[in-house]
């Protein structure tokens, strides 16, 4: 390939695409390469695409809240670009956070106040009015159905909820990445697909480009790893990068279930996104009037770290491949069945199995690396979809600043949000950090 | 009235099936209640609820793991379960003899349901063999059933969508078809209730099944390799819809 690029971005998912978009707007000539056939077809497509603001840190809340502004003004963000596939839709259902022992909701509320997130406090009567199918007993702690105590009668009730009216979900996560790709292309960005990277090349301790499986070499002075669940494999291809990361990433298998809404309840039309730490689940409406049930990774659930290639090829074996397991189907559906006693649970599992690109502390790595010119936006751990447009802008500023001489490791970039009146210390996401024990160590972030 | 439902523990149709030694599948996949049997249980429970002092009993032959499938049937409303525990494969001749023995040791059936087929072997024989062994009338692919004290009036769907209506004297054997009902799946309270229900276990050898003079065994299993050749359908929505309709009618022949 004779064309020269300023930056090669490995991955065309919902984070790779906005990095290309923002860099292109700054004048960089970018190329995204992805081993799949189209934008957003990897783990982005398996994302629940939930847009909520409750995170365990104020910076986490601020970044998510900043993201709302992009999703609420999607066409504006895309500068009204046309996409032949149509535009993804932001389903602004509002977001319920059940006050329970499963979430540090007092910390969330404090963070909401600090950042200025709009929210309401709901008592249980209000929840019953809005979600008439709900049983508000407290079921804590989260257990598995194999544990006889799972079936114990509850006594107390939960303490109400925090409702964030701007929350919701995006109806088609793969399409949202495709939309951003089209917006990036309108700014000159290029994308190639079915192209698997097998080497990151360097010269004189500076990245020089990539080599594809078919032997093609593409040169650029900047390479950005946005490889999702393959991120650790890509980091290992780049000289000294893996070794230079104190925080590593790996691929975590994760199951999400579809269970039909109870008769007479139009969840798709009337339902909310709900995070319910009391039962270790989060839910949102899905087409076909079903509940999409995600897991908040309670401690009792097994974690399956897998080889992403074996997983996607369906060759990992039961519990390590991309087929739902009966055990997890029952665990998640029965947990929700406690909250919604009229929910009927079919015998055959239905849902999505995909991979999280998970970091050691479940907080992403948005950083440069020990190889000059090589950057990474990895370890998104199932909780960064909503932040993708913000991350695109932040990474572009980080890359631009570093290329212009900023020593980000010594003096971390302070990223000023476009819409929320706040800055964030990008050093928080450093590869060199110690494990952040303030993290929830779960998809909650 | 005792209503028996013969259920089978089958691999999930979504599982990645791997063939081992050319003659068996790798069973390290999810197994669940045969989908046609879900219709059978739902209907059995509906009929039970219209007759006083009646019960639904789920019967299964399989490895101990098959108790999970009986538990699914209990959660869907069956009252108790019978598991004939066996680690071996049994052909439909033997399976029917085993089911009959377990049923006879438990009571007197008025109705015996099966699914119209199992999604793994697709043998479609068990209901007929059961009927022959018991000397009961049999109907399969049943999409409607009305039962009174002495008879069942059923609609049986034939190929091409034709429907025949039959009257069967009780006791009889009925193979449930997909059109019979929408399966009623359990809620969490149903699951809690079903935990108290009992599953009685029989050991295969204890049933003293008379060996058959004839038998059937698997010689070789071969994975079905379907060549996929995707074609892009272009044009505006009405043209695309028309082309899809033509393909479904003329190539796939499903409508």
C-alpha cells in the first residue's frame, strides 16, 4: 500500500471510530484497520449500549454525563452525515439505580451532586407506580441458584431509587460505530476491513507502522491500539509496550440474556433502564418486548478469562466459547425473576455472549506507551460504550499533545470536557498506575 | 386422571455440536427439555386443571443429568417426575419399553403425551411404539385436543398444512405439535414451588426390560456441512421485499 498515513488505528469499533473522527477533524490523515468485515461488528455489536451516569468516582460520573450530551445530540455530533444504514437511535428511557447494598449509591449521589447530574429520588411507591411489575423486597446478598439460600424468603424492602432522566441506551451499538465511521470518512478518514494485524513495526525506538496477515505493510508514525478483547495480543506485538504497562488487559467472557416481558407489560414502550445491585443485574428494553439482562458480575459468579480467537471461533468448549450456558441463563433470569415475579423464563437460553476487554482494575487505559508513537485506548471492561465519543475526543487531544512534545507520563494532560464545565486528569487512566482499589472491579466501573 | 408426559433431555439447538469417534456427540454442551415436549407439558397441565383429582407426571430416560429436564417440566407445572437412570443409549424400541415399565409401576395412564419428535434423533417413533405396547390409539403432530372422561378429540396436522380430526378413546397417546399452544414458561414463584416436587428414580436394570429381538444402533454420525453463499439483494424496499418473497417461495419453498 503506497499511501502514507499520519495515524493507524487498530480497530473500528465504537472507540476506534471516534478517535479517527476527532483526529481527522484535527487534520490527521488516519486509517482504521479491522479484522472484521465492517465497523462495530466486534465486541461493540455485543455491547448492551447502556448510557448511564452512575460510576463510583466523580471523574467517572463526569465523563459519562459528558457522553450524554453526544448521544442526546447524535446528528449534531455526526455533523449530519448520511449513513446508508440509517442512524442509531438514543432511547432516552431514563435510568433507575436501585438503592441497595449492591451499589454504593450514596457515593453515586454525592458524585451526581458534585458534577451537576440531573436526578430525582424515588421512594418505593414511586418505583411501583413507574414499574408496576416490580417486587421491591430486598434479596441481598446476590447468590447463585445452585446455593439453597438463593430461594430464602426475603423480609425487608429496598430503600427506593435514584432516577436519572437523561439515561437510556442506544438501540443498535454496531450501527452507532458505523455512523461515526461515516462521519470520520466525511473528514477524510480511511477504513480497511478483513485486515488482521500481525506485527507492529518500529525503528530507532519509534513506531513505524503495521504489517497485515497478507504481508501488506502500512506505515505511519502513530499507531493506536483500540483492539477491544484482542488489545493484549496487539500490545504484545509492539516492542516493550506490554512490559511497560503496569496495568494489563485480558478478555473476559460475558453473557447477556433476552427474556420475554411478562404478559400485559409493554417493557419496550414503557420500561426504564434499571441497575439493580440488589440482584446483581442491570436491564433495559430490547426489541420483541424483551428484557435484556446483564450481569453486574457479583462475586459468586465465575469469571472465564478466554483466548479471544478460540472464543470467537466457538472452539473454547462449554463456558469458554460463544454459546450461552444453562447455568448462567438461570442465574441471571432467576435473579430478575425475584424482582419481577411475573417474568416467565423459557428453558432455552437466548442472548449474546461476547468479551470484555478487561483491565486489572476494571478502569480503562487511555494512554501513550513506552514505544513513542504508540498509543492505546483499551481495557474498557464492558463499561465504556457510553463514553466512546468523549474518549474519541480525549484520545485525539492526548495524541496531538504528545506528538507536540508533552511528556504525559510526567505532566499528565488535563482534558477539558466540551460540554460539562470540568476537567479530568487523563493520568488517572495511565498504564503505569497502581491498581485503583476505589474501583468497583465490575462492569459498574 | 393421570396424565403422563414423556420428556427428553436433548442438546440445546444453539450448541456447537462436535462429533466424537464418529458415533457420538461431545456432551459437554447445554442440554435442556426437548422443545416439542414443552407443548406437551403445557397442554397436559391445562387438561389437568379442568379435571378434579388429576395429576401430570413427567417421565424421562437418561443419565442422572436428565433430572434437570424433569425439573424444567415440574417448574412448568407437572406434579412429579420419574427418571429412569441409564448411562447407555437406547433405541426407540427399548425407550418405549422403558417408559411403559416406569408408567405401569406408577399408576394407570388416561393420557400419555410425547413431543411429536425429539430435536436430536428426530426418530418420531416413541409415541407409536408406546401406543403399540399399551394397545392404545395414537395421534401425532397434534395441534388441538379436547378431552372428556372417555375420549379425546384431536386435530392432527399433516404435511402441506392439511388437518385431520380424529376421535380417540382413552387411554391414548398424543404427540404434541408446535401448533398445539404457546408454551407456558415458569415464573420465579413457580420455580420455588417446584423445588418441593419429587422425582422418583428407577435404575434401568431394575425394570427388567425384556430384550427385543430387533434393535437399532448408530453406525456413523457425520456433521452436516451447509455451503453458504450469501447474495446481496439490492433495490428499494419494495423490490427487495418482492425478491425475498420469490426466494422464499421458489428456492427455499417455505411459503
